[in-house]
């Protein structure tokens, strides 16, 4: 009887001789040693994960948070933020900057129509000027991208006016560049109107292409 | 600040609190994911997905559970998903019994920052469920009851996976364990 109960408890795939199985001390030690010896992830890797998770969550519909984690007001404000990437044709007529949606097949279209006309800004020199209209009370805004190592301290944007206009000018070599904005040092923002690129590890980002001389 | 306090702050909409949780558990999760996937890049992707799912599901987290256990439940699922997805794409590891058997056994107590490449490779050739059970049992030090709650598998099945996984791993590692 007891034996029957024991057998039922064991389950169909557990053999009778399981009781004879003993942990292999050498194997256990080797697994634990490898586990402990694996190189620790770099701090940048952890930061990258955090950033990507929060940036991804920012674009997740609010109902998935179950109400308890409803985004705060600035998330809505961020969604309404406007960006203008200035396209410069500096000193050579053949140098141009194209928006990624004009150059990449399958690039995501603009996410939402503009509430107001978007102004375009141009500047001279071998640079691209990034303008961001941010209708909230951000204290500081930084431009991050592959051109500055995603360093939020490398390219602070300048507040142009009190109505939330920020801009930064960055010299960019010809090629495809991926970028995003960091609001107040911790909130990552992508331009909802600009083409977005697949997540390359830093979370959602926009893309811009700088064409060199043809 | 305790995990529970950080969860409360995260639920209240403070992303920095979740960042602290990520920093606190990233290392442990990474070691598990790396030994499960055998690839650093895959492990990093798995962790990102796991933490994102944790963030989105944190409203459903039951405070009576240990946060680490709850997180590992998500992580094990993500590892399974990643391995399934990868299995469809390609097999990354080449069956190379000769190289495996000739790999020298590292001394116990490896230097920090040096993983056991032969072991990681041998693990990658196990059935994923056996690999998962071995790591949870031996590397994470969980009891079978905890493993059962985490994976949804019965204790008997888990014991069987550990037993068969151990035997297979010993075979794969061959002489290096003797």
C-alpha cells in the first residue's frame, strides 16, 4: 500500500532507482565554479538594459500597466513633443541630409499628425541641427546617439525660447546616425514624428542619414 | 531600501526605483541566462526582455513572494522562449565531442571573470529543460519544491531532469571530470 502511494507520488517519469541517485559533487562544484567565474556584466550593460526597458515601456499602451503603473503626465507631454531635424546643405550643393524614412524601405512612418506646423531650421557649417519642441517644463535636455556614445552629458541641448524649444548642433559624418533625447537626465524620448529604427540595444531611437558628396 | 519598497515605488510610477531593482538583480540573472543560452549577446537580449516583462507585470506581483523568485520565474520563461526561437533559426553549437573531451578540466574555484567554456558548451548540448533544472538546482541552489513553483513542472519530473542532465553532462565532459 505504502509502496503504491510512493509510486503515485513519484510520477510516471521517475524511475524506482531515483533514490539511488546522488548529486555528483565534482559536477556540482564545476557548475558552481563556472557560474561564479563568469565575468560580471559591465555597468554600461546594466544601464543599457534599464534604459531600453524604460524606453520600451514608455511606448507601451497604458492599459498594460493594469492601472497601478499609469504613466505620469510628462509621458503624455513627451508623446506630444515635436522634433525638427534640420537638413543642411552647407557648402556643397551635393551634400544633403535625408530623413531616414526617405532612404529606408520599411521605415516606420510618422506616428501621429502634427498638431501645429513644424518649423524647419537650417544652419551653416558641417553639422546637423536638432530641434525639439517640448511642451513641458523640462530643466535640461540632452541629445544622445551613436555619434556621442549615447552619453547624456556629451551633447546638452540649448533652450532657445521659453516655450520649450530646444536645439543642438552636431557635426556628423556622412552615414546613418541613430539618436534620441534625454529629458532631465533620465527620461528617454524619441521623436514620435521621426522615423524610428529597430531597437539596437539602447531602446527605441530615431534615425537620420547624412549623405556625403556624390 | 528593500525590494518590496522599490516595487511599491515602481508601481507608483517611479522608474528609478525599477532601475535599482535591475541593478540589484542583473548580475544574478545574467549568470543564469548566460549559462542557459551559452551566448553573451543572447543572454543580454533575454535579460532585457525579462526585465521589460517584469516591469509591465509588476502590478500583478504578489508581495508575499520573494522578488528574486518572481523575477527568475519570468527569466526562465524568457530563456525558454529565446531557445525555442533560436532553435528555429539555427543550431549555434557544433557537436564536437573530440574537442569537448579534450578540454582540460579547470581547477575548482575558477578565477573571477573566467567562465568554464567547456562546461558552458556541454551545457548547451543538453536538453534545455535538463539544463534549466541543473542550473536551478546546483547553481541557484533551489530546492525541488521551489523549482516546481518556479517552472510549473512537478518535482518528480524535475528530479528526473537533474538526474538525466547530470548523467548526460558527465558523458559530454568525459575524462575532464575524472
